[in-house]
C-alpha cells in the first residue's frame, strides 16, 4: 500500500542539506522502518522504549487489543506490567541522566513584546516538585482529577507536570472556553480541585479569567458539585517578590485595575503555597494503563467527550512523532503556536518536546499583535528552527501579503508544520515559498485529540510533498479507506478514513462512558477505528483528507458539533428550533451558519441577533460565535420531520441547485429561505 518508490514529478523534495542530519533521510528508509513497525511492533517500539526510564519492565506483548465490537469489549493495552512516571522521564531523566539541567526548556514570550522569561530543565523540575507537594498537601492523590484553566504561562506546564508527578489526572480546559463549558467539564470528570489564574491579555483585550472561574465554581455548587479549592496564579497582579525565574520587568503586564474577588473559603494563592513547598518530591510510579489526562473534544450529540489518554503508550508515541516529524536535533529551537488547552499543545508543547530534551518557545500572545509580523519577529529573536502552526493562521497572515514576513530574515527555519484542518494548496504554497523561501519542507500533520499524536504525516527529509496532502501513515499506523458498505477500497479511491489497528498513543476510552467510546469510533464499521473524516487516496498512494463526514464543523482548526451550537441557541427563550450548518470561510476554513425558528410572539431583529451571538459565546466560548444567523420561519423537513441539512448547507452557500428535494414536506420553505439568505457576516 505504500509505494516502493516515491514519485519524482509534481512533488516538492526536501533540500539535500536537511537529509544529512535527518533521522529518516530517505523514502526507502521510511518504508523499511514502516514495515518493521507494522510487522514487528514489539521490536520497533521496544527499541524506542529503551530511551526512557521504566521502574519495572513490561511483560508479554507490546500491544494487546480488540478493535472489533462484535467480538466483545473494545480495549487497547500497551506495555502491560511496566511502571514509570512521565514527569520523571521528561524532567529528572533530562536533568540527572542527560545532564541537561541548564538547557532551556521554555523561552516564554509574553503577549507584550519585551515581556519574556526563560526556564531551564533544572528550574522546571524544581518548580514542578514544589507544586506537586502543594497538590499533595491539599490532599490530591493518585487517580484524582484536577481541572486546569490557565493562560499560556510556564505555570500551566508546571501544574500539568505536577499532576503527572503524583499520578493525578489533569483535565485542562482551554482558557477561551466559557464558565459554562468549564463547569460542565469539571463535573463530568469529577475534579476535586481547580487551578486557574487572575487574568491575561490577548492582544489588547484583558480577560478576567478568575471571574469566569468563579462563575464556573458557582455553577458547580448550584448543580450539587462543590469544588473545595481553587489555586489562583497571580499572572497579572503579582507582587514583585512573587516573580520567579529570570524575568524582564513585567511592567506592561501588571494590571492594578483587574477586579479580583477573593473567596477565602475556596481560593488559595499559588505564590503563598509555593513559598512553603519543598522542591523534593518522589514521583509516583504508575502502571502503563493508568490514566494520564482527560481532554474534552466536541461530540456529535452536543455533549463533549472526555478523551482519556494513558501513561506509557502516549509517552512513546508523542516522543517519537515529535522526534521524527520535526526531525528534532539537539540545537533546535522549536515553536508550536497552539494553546496547551488543545491536544496540539499537550502533545507538541509539553510532552513531545520535553521527552526529547528540546528547547521551545511558549508564546502567550497572538500572531497579529502588536502587528502582523509578530510571528516572524519571534522566529528571528529565538532563532526558531522548527515551526508548527495552523492553516487558519497562515491564511490570515497571507491576506496581508509578504511584506510583514519579509521584515524579518527567518533564516534559522528548517521545517514548517501545519495541523488542525486541511490546508488548501494556495496557503501551502505561500507558507512554503514566502515563509520558508522554498528551503523548508512543510509537514502537513493529520491527527485528532483521540489519536494522541500524528497519524498521517510526511517526514521532512523522507517524504516528497504534495501541497494539501498529509501523505502517508506514521510508524505503527495502518489506515484504510472504506465505502458505505464497509468494504476496504484498494488503490486510488475515496471514502471513510479508518484505522485497522491501534498505535501506542490512541485514546483508551471516553472518560466515564466506555459505551460512548465504542459507539462513536467502533460501531459503524466493526474491526476499525473510524475517524469521522473523509479521505481520498491518489494514484501515488498519497492520502488527502477531504473533511468531516459527520455533524462536526472545523472552525479555525477547532472542532465544534452542530448539535452543541444548536442547543445553545434553543436555550434562548425566543428560539423554538435551530439548525446549524457549515459555510466555507476564506480564513477560518469553515464558519457557522445558523437558522433559527422563533417561538410564537417573538420578533426577529438586530437586538435578538446580538443576544443569540452572546448566548452561544457564553454557553460555549468565543470560538463558537455564529458568523451568520438567519430567521427561518420554517425549516426544510422530510415528512417524518427530519431537518434536511443538505438543503440548508446549499442555502448557506448560496447554491441554487438543491438536488433532489422530493422527500420534502413543504418545498415552499426552501425558496423563502434562499431569498432571505445572509450574504454578509455580522
Ligand atoms: C480533526 C481533529 C489534531 C490537533 C488539532 C485538531 C481535522 C486535523 C488535519 C490535517 C486535514 C485535519 C480532522 C480531524 N484535521 N489535522 N492536517 N488535515 N484535517 O484536533 O480538535 O481533535 O480535530 O481536525 O477533521 O478529524 P481535533
């Protein structure tokens, strides 16, 4: 299924100088290793496992699993019998065994240019141990869930690794999510503690995070789930003596105006707790399949799913994908622009880079603040060699042309990566030729919160690139394309993207709901993990993701379910029914087009529209803000009452030809909706 030889024409090749230092320097080598990873996973991953510390070795086979619902419960077990601690592997091993204590783990770059600090592996270990002791002193134990709701600061990494050190399970909620979303996630994973911060700036906008956290805790109390303690980091309102590390004066960052309500029964100050904490903390040795973290992702029913990842397999998978996909070398400076609140940040800001002893940039701000060249200013400032971002960011910067890019040299860059959604060939070309000046391979990495790490991806020195294709499977990953009847298609074909066997980093369950795990990913086609994405394989064997084939939308690289936006809308008293579909967007990839049917007596006007937007923002978060809202006195339905989304999608896109609408109960509805469709966003 992977061709013996890579195509020579109509592809972009890796520059020769990169091949010299590469881990996987040719397509032939990739293919050889790929076959080994599939035919002999025990040997392949066993060799990789030798790079890490195991308190006890695993017994039996490297991977055991059942992917077939008809044969019993779905399970994946990796390295059963082994015990380890990921925090120990990321920090102690690098500091003590590899003598990397003085190496910079993170160059923290604040929202405001000039606000910066560096943290070495040694310092990070110290602070993680201190915070681990803080958690222990508050009664947090192995297996307990801790919710983390923080901006992009070093303390976020400290909090997550402190959990890992004591075997607690972190559940990070992206700081852009609403208090309602935070509350829902805290309750779903039954978190006993919250770690949060006072606030932060996003560009010139001040976010009072503590206010949102307080609201969430209040909602938790109302729902009968009181969270006893909340640790609050003073990121903006820090006293001078509370500054830790080598930091420039955070003058522009401090914010005396931030209103903080301190609840002495619940709130604890991060800095006060840290002051008294010892920096020695024995790691808790965990079993391979002990839970590591929970991270929520949108589910098509509207309720987010708590994706659970476990210890050993995740560690090996993210460490290996990071090393090979970015061709990591000791002198690299790596920068992933994602937020740690998403899986990209978990795997490729915290776990993957630290497992490799890498030095990374941790950026708090926005690509557009204070101006359009901020990214390239940072690339030059830290001499970034490997750079990883999202197609939506590329498309947005592309609008401003090459001048803001060319203000900086970017000469340190060696590899460029993208993630989150399909990258359109124009954006790929711009990234490759303007940002990378044709000397940096672009790795278009396809993966999901569920897959833990990259599953389809080029390797920079091995895989000839085709703009828009995520190319071939990573080691250990076996993709297939199925038709509607679940038959595997061979050769060039298009259909459902599935995987035939697990790789070490695949999710193990939906937290607290194994049945939902089986239904969502394994029931449709027994024997396969179903991604929910459509995919095409071309004549050279390259895979091209064609987009979601379920009720999910991808807005700026973030998945949303139409159902969750609809249920936020119908919670407004003026809305009787809502239907949300996707409309292509030049920067965000997709945008939200919402049809709402009002309740009797309600009138549609600009005030209501603004209220609905606010409603969705408050229920879910700013990423889910509707782009278009249309008053729909009637929705196109079948005689059995099912909304015909296919028709709504056409209306949203302004397409006149509705296809077959003979099953429609009342076809007049369609003409009216089409006539009144929205053409511009709010
Ligand atoms: C969905 C997963 C993986 C981290 C960020 C998103 C889409 C992701 C690509 C890519 C085409 C992509 C898919 C996937 N997606 N990367 N390189 N090419 N599509 O994580 O929120 O779990 O979303 O994002 O549709 O299923 P996520």
